[in-house]
């Protein structure tokens, strides 16, 4: 066999400013110095990179958009295989499916599909790369109506841990590669070079909404109780947002229903209260727009290279009084920068899929909780991270599910395998053994071979 040689565009520390840019993670909290970053332009470049990593004993990581919360797509002294140049969308002649490159940003995907009257149920952050989102499950504004992003995956092509190209389809997946790609976590089994998705035709409009209340403990208690026991239709997605020490509480989201029907469904959440004043001085708290415009409105332009630390819980049913009391106490706890607790409605069409039908196991949850903190001054990092950890530890036990979303990964989780993958963890270890038997692709929370 010929010597393993990198192809594509290779960047090392000798490249100066180019290397400084290439080694950056989206999260400025993280700082890595890989030996090489190779930007791949096709499958051959990926094969060469994997074989180079094997031959040279490198730790090998892959990235598509570098948004992972803990830097699992980067490393120190190893090889980073970057697929951001594999950025393409090819819609089939019959317009039923589209082939998508792993490095395609969500904003690009949404616009190219939206111009043809289609979409996919991805996330809301426009610069996220497709590969990382899909392989962690992929949850967004329209998932309650159309399912997780990974639920639309019908074919995957991947270079495995031996450097061999592999392909699996929904109808031909004997070794579980497609199954594992649907929520089994990015960077575990190989480097994806191509996805094919079943497209969602969407020609109607959505009704967006945004309301705000002055912050108070009583309002917090009442809204959390209502939100977590609320059972909206699959057309509805909503977020309940609290800022630690903040002056306001917000409810926002969107529905595929008309404005009158949206108001009627929200009344169950608002418990018949008068509609609160519109947020941000808008003319009306409800607006009608296309699915594409709603995604743009929610995602906006991402604040690049901000320092942050996040974690999550998934819950079902009404949060108990002790959990709500814990939330109230933590919102009063001091945080040196920005601290948020965000509830998102979950379930709907997501829960129409059996929990063993794909690696994404969380098919019986009704809401997610994101615990978030952001800062710009490095001196704020210790206090911000302590606030986040303490907030999670105060609230999560009362949720009682021992579940977290893989794409909101958190290195502080000691039971991360159970929280991310539940009963599907054992099967994921078998798939790992088949496609990466020597554990080439490893990082602090990677799946180990069986």
C-alpha cells in the first residue's frame, strides 16, 4: 500500500494566522492546538486523512461547523478532518429527496430548499453544520410537527475508522450504520461525506408569537407549572425563557395554525389571562410569515466565538413544586455574566417514532430544559460555570428522567452515556466495534467499542 499522504488543503502551525483561524472552535472558552487541520473537498481527501491518522498514530476528530459545546471536533496534537468544504445541496429530479454535504450550514440548506418549497426539521442556528446536528438527533422549531432532523435521513455515506467508504440506506442497513448515525453522536463511527434526506414540502405560513411579563417569583412558578403540563398540538412550538436576575420573562415560538387558532391554543398556556404586552415594542405579539422567514427570525446572525457553557435536561409531565422552587432560587443566585434557563416544548411527532427505531432514544419526553451561561471577560468564567453546574444540580433531580440531549453535550456529566443514549447505548457500542474497531475516533465522551 502506498504511504498515507494528506490531500485537500492542509493547515499546520507554520501557516501563522491561517492556522490560528483553522484551530478556532465556535466556543471561545475552548482552546486547542491540533497538529494538522485538513479541509477535505471530496471523499478521497477524507479517505487519505483517515489513513494518515492511522499510519501516524494521530488522535482523529472530524468537524463540519465547529459548534459542538465541548470541542469534541478539535484536539491537541492530533488531526482534525474538516468537512466544511463539502457544502452542497442536490435536490433529486422527483423532488422527493436531497443529497446534502456534511459541511452545509443550516442557513444555506434552508434557503436552497425554501426556494423550491421544501424544508427539513433542523435547528435554528444558521451557521451550524448539518453533520453535527443530524448525528446528535437534530431538534428545532418544526420538529414537533415533522420529527427530528435525523428522522428524515434515508441514506448516509461515511469513511469508517479503517479508512473504508461505507454506505447505508433506510432499506439496507444490516450493520446499523444509518441507525447509529440518527442520534448516535457525531465523530463516533467515521467521517460522513454525504447525507440524503426525505424532503418536507411546506407551502403554508406559520404564526410566530412573542410575549413578555415583568419577572416575579409568583409568575415564574405559575408559568413553569403551566408550560410543563401543557399539551399543545403538533403544530405548536414554544419557548419559556428566564434570565438569572432578569427583569422579564418571555414566551415565544411559532405555530402552523392561523392567528386566531394560535391565540386559542396559547390560551391554555396563558390560562385565559389577557394577552401580555408585545415584546420589543412590536406592533403585535403575533406575526404571520413563511417557515423560512421564521427560521431566519429565530436564528438571526450568530455571535461568533463567544465563551459559553451549557447543559440540559429532558422532562415529561408537570415539573413538581420542589423543582420549581429550585428554579426560583437559582434565578436569584449570583452569576457574574449572563445566565439563562430555557424550557422548550418537545414531543409531538418526535414521539411518534419508537425509541429503538434509531439511536435517538428520547421519544417519550414533553419538554427540554437548557441551562446556559455566556461571558466575554475570562475572569467571569469560574463563577459562570459554577452557577451553571449548581443550577443544573438543583433542578435536574426533580425532573427525574436522567436524560440529556447529546447536542447540548456537557463534560461535567459523569453518567453521560445513559443520559444521551439510554437503552440504545449497548447497540451503539456494537456498531462502533463494526466500523471503528481500533477506536480511532475517540474523545472524552465518545462511544467505546463493545
